[in-house]
C-alpha cells in the first residue's frame, strides 16, 4: 500500500515536471473553459496520472498524444474525468418549489397555450436535474402539459455522464435525499440501481454540448426558444469573461419573459446586469424582460396544491420544504446617508484605492454566495464612501438580491444624484421602478440611459456594467420599452 502510494506520488511529480504540462493545461482550459484548473495543477496532474495508469501509457507518450490529438477520443475521455459533476435528485429543493409555484405557472399563463413549454438543463451531468424537472411537470401540471406540450433538453460536455442519463439509471447516492415513497413511485429497482420509470423519461432528450465552444451557434439557432433555463453550479468553474459571454447567450436563448436559474454561488453581478433578479423563499431566479409585465406576475401564488405522502420529493429531515412568501427580504438596510449638496466627492488616491478594495471585496463575497457578509460589507462601504456613486450602486444590487427593492431604488436614486452620466445606473433604476408599477418613472430612466448611450459605439464597454457593451445595453433597454408599450 505504501509502495503504491509512493509510486502514484512519483507519477504526479513527473507530470508536473514535464515540459508539456503547461501546454496541455492551457489546451484543456481553452477547449472546455474550465478556468478552475488554472490554479489546481496538483488536481489536474492527478487526473492525468489516473488516465496514464488505466491505459498503461508512459507519461511522455500520453502528454504528446493529448497535444497532438483531436478533441475527441482520449482527449474527450480525459475531459470526462475532469468534469464529473456532483448531482442528485431535487438538489436545492427551494428552487424546485419556486419552479412549481411561480415560474412554470407564470410561463404557462404568459404563453396561453400557444406553444409547448420548453426547458433546458445546461450542464445536466448524469440527468438527475432534468429528470427532477420531468417529475415536477408530470406530478403538478397535467393535463395542461400532456401529449407533448412540454419538452426538456439536457446537455453536457461529459459523454460518459450522458450515456448514464440516457439509461435513467441511478445509485442510492444520487437519491440520497429522496424518501422511500418517492423512490417506489418513480423508480424500479434493478440490483444496486434505481431505474426511472419510462413515462417520466419521455419528455427529456439529451445532447452533447460544450458550453465554451458550442453555445454561440446554439444561441443563434435557438434565439428566444426556451421558457426556462437551468445552469446550476457550472459557471463557477469558468473565467469571468466566459461567464459574461455565456450569460448573454443564455439571455438570447430565453423567450421574452423567460427565466434562468443558477447555483447559489454563481457570479451574481454578471447576471444581474442582463436579467432581473426575483427573490423568493430564500432563493433567487432571473427573468428576461418582454413577457408578462414584471408588476403583473402573481408572485404570491394562490393556495398551493395539496400533496400526498407519495409526492414526497426529498427527505424532509435533510431538506425541510420552504414556505414560500414572495417576495421575501433577507436584507436589512442601513440608514443610507443623504448626499450633501456642497461636499465634493473625494478624489484622493488613497480614498480611491480604498473604494476599489471595498467594491472588489463586496463582489467577491456576493459571487461566492456569501450574501450576509456581502450585505454587511456593502453597508460598511456606504459609511466609508458616502459620496461615491459606485458605493450606492453596488449596495443597490446587493439589496435587489435580498428582495429589498425599495432600498435598491433609493440607493440607485442617490447614485444618479451624485453622477447622472452612468447609463447602467439609470437602467437599473428603471427596472426597480417598473417592478413596483411606476411606468412613467421607468420610461424616464430608460430614456435617460438611451440618451447617454447614443454617442457611444456599439462595442464601448459600459462603466459599472461588468463587460456589458453599449450595444448590448441598448438591446436590453429596447426589450423593456417594447414590453412597456404593450
């Protein structure tokens, strides 16, 4: 045992020392987008060492093959080992409750039966997520979605996981939070595995897809196609630049009024500039403008559907079912100081660096899902920089995430007072005004943003916009204005 461990350590050391290791790592990141491995050489070398042992190939020969081969074959097998996803049925049950009580009913009401409901699970791993969606549709939305009135597309880069997903075959571990009644109702036992019953699998189709390389063409073909997209715990492995690009492409794929659900620690700021956050039951979803007006969505659902013990999705001892009250605010707003009419904003270099440090820390906390700490940091940032519009702007985004729309709107108004030249701040202010039903105020804010963008070229990067360009922001504003005109 000691000898084997020592041999393995020697193999990993040899891989790390190999002159082609850095090139192979760069190729893997370029092909897959997995920036996660950029600073995890030990983990990557361990995966490569395992493949060398399985194939009984010397390290030097294997590295040469990986650099010379096409993206398929053994390179694809290595990618499969690098993208093994953690998945189980009804992961984040509060999001599935949001889907059942709010998102799916809203989409059905908005499209009024004019076309099938279309859902996409991006980064589906071995299929637990799309099949959980299929169970929700079958249990709670029949007969409205009978006879092909709903479809679920599930995609992933991992071909091995997709093969398992096609079979609908799962282990006890992938059903570890599910109750016995749920297992007996939805699965049949086959030795050590549980096989999902056929009628739950009929609405789900699986396709191989590399988000880093395939999504642009996919979005062009499927623009406005999907009502709901789930991409949970995927973008956390990507670079900020790739995340921004994927968010824009997801938005392009959404139908007007469509919804995006992501993991709890996905990069909030990149998403919030493009899609409107909706807070409910302690969870978050993002909605594209252009469908049912924001102020017309019945965010507090009617009497929830009754569920029998056989409808138990998850083990309540492990995941208590949330009681949705929408919107729910978890954000406690501090007393925001009113800006002085005479005191100038600080321009001292030390103050500017301190502001940058504060903003970077708040963003890091928010993008990591540490919302309570992000809210505290945003409050402290306001106290330290009461005349800086950036402090009010980032405070507003944190408040918006917590469901405190009044505080967000107030902070955005103060940011505009301090600096009227930032189009993205006017845009967010208009979204808040539209959410509370003040269309006249929202129209004014959107018009202000459009006027500020008018002299800018389409590829100009918008300040505070996290890579958003003037052309992209104009498109977002146009969607909101068209929605209001209806």
